[in-house]
């Protein structure tokens, strides 16, 4: 077996060029990538409107409007708890300052690394420091919020255009292939779209399950705003690893500050640990991992690469991208070794729960297939 220096150079140059483009053009590529994923899941809805007689523009508009209505209704359901929580932020801030001051004074009393201060002096110093850094913090927050809103609006516009021109985009891509290969190319693009669609569908199922489980658990424990904290943690779980920690840290911190008993935050932490254990080892591999069909090593590498290139957006996007790359590699003889390397075909992942999980998930897909025909086998 011989691999020429020229081929090695081309491979390295291609990989470096691809990563350079992804880094330099991330401000443009991230909204486009999210737009394609959103378009993948809205495509069956838009097609349904077209079957009912609407044209491409109207069907795309109604699909995006439906998405806005769902998101708006969700925010409205939690608006009361959000308002109540925001009203308590002032008291929450005072409690945090007191806890921090008490902890600092306790450590200083036993170790003595600071000048002797009473609690009032220490609180004044903390408040002065917060006031001095408030301007820069507000400017950074405003800038980040403005960027997020701009990227969100840009993604929605891209989604609308993709839904309108999807047929032309497919025809343009297929035209790069010779006539005898165009049918296979069309099937490949359909498979790529189905991978993205099923990934988002699986993540929505995960968010709903985690949201209800978290909310019911927090309600039983007795913390305030259980449904707000429960569904917030479920949504943050979309961010691999870091999102799960952040979603559980918020109610734990709230319980630590708001309740006198130390057992409240400890109980919440243990509860979220158990939920995360079940979600990461059972729910996600069965619901989402079964659709992606990529092995754990590829999943971890794709998340790490995505985080290093695109940050949090990359952690979310690069996982389905890896599954789409596997689908493309399977269609080319030269790239099938890469598909085998990425996929989980060489790993025996069956266990005693496979039959139950398969039947349970098949019922969910059958329910959704009435409105999303592409989920039918």
C-alpha cells in the first residue's frame, strides 16, 4: 500500500482550509447552519400546507408563524413565574451578598488572609465593586443580547428563504452529478435531510420528557417555580455536558440562597444527578443516538471540535453534522471507510431494554407521522 506525498499534502491542506473557513466565516455560517436544521423540521409542515393548496411563500410563512406561536405560547405559560422570579431578584441579590460576606468573614477569622473587617464594611466594599463593574457588565450583556437577537432573526430569514427555494436548491445540487447518478444523489440529500429532521425530533422528545420529569421532581421536593426551573434545565440540556450542569446549578443555587435547610439544595443536586444519569445513559442514546447512528467516540470528538470552533453553537450543531457526514460518506465507495469509522455498525449496543425502547419510540413516531409523513419507514 502506497500513499504519495502529494495526496497527504492535499488531504492536510483541505482539512486546514475547511477549518480556516469555519473559523473565519462563523458569523455567517452559524445562522445558516441553524436555519437548515430548522428548515429540516419545518419542511414536512410546509409540504402539508402545499398539499392543502398553499404556494411556497404562503406555506413557508405559515410554518414559521406556527413555530413563533408555539414558542410564544410556551413563554406565555411561564410568564407569571418569570415575573415573580424577577421581582424577587433584589432580595435574591441581598441574600447572595450576605452569604458571600458571612463565608468571607468565617474564612478570614480562621485563616486571617484579609484585614479585619466587620460585615457592614465588607458589604460596602462588595457593593462598590459591583457598582464599578456594572457599566461594563451591562454593556457586555447588551452586546451579547443584541448579537443573539440578530443571529436569531437572520436564521429565521434564512429558514424562510430555504423553504421557499428548497426545490431549486435541490435541483442545483443534483445538476452537479451526471444523469445516471442523479437519482442516487437525490436519495442522499433526502437521507441527509431526514437525519437532521430526526435529530431535532428526538431532541424535542428529550426536552419534553426532561421538562416534565424535572418539574414534577422539583415540585415534590418543594422548591419555588418548579416548572420554570424544570423546563429551563431541560432546554439547557440541548448544550452537551455544560448545559446539564448549568441547568441543575441554577435551582441548586436558588435553593441554597432562599432556604435555611441545607438539605434542600443537596436533595435537588442528587435528583438532577439521577435524572442526568438516566438521560445520558438511556434516553439520549435510545432516542437521539438511534437516529444519528454514530458511535460515542465520534460524538465526543464532534462536540469538542464544535466547541473549539463555534463555541456553544458548535456543541449543538456538530453532532448532527457528524451524522450527516456519515450519510454522505456511505454513498461513495472511496469514503465508506470513513462512514464505518464514524458509525456504530461495528459495535454491539443491544441490551435487555432495546425491545421496550424500540416499541415505545415506534409509537411516538407513529403518532407524529400523521402530520410528519417523513417519519414513516
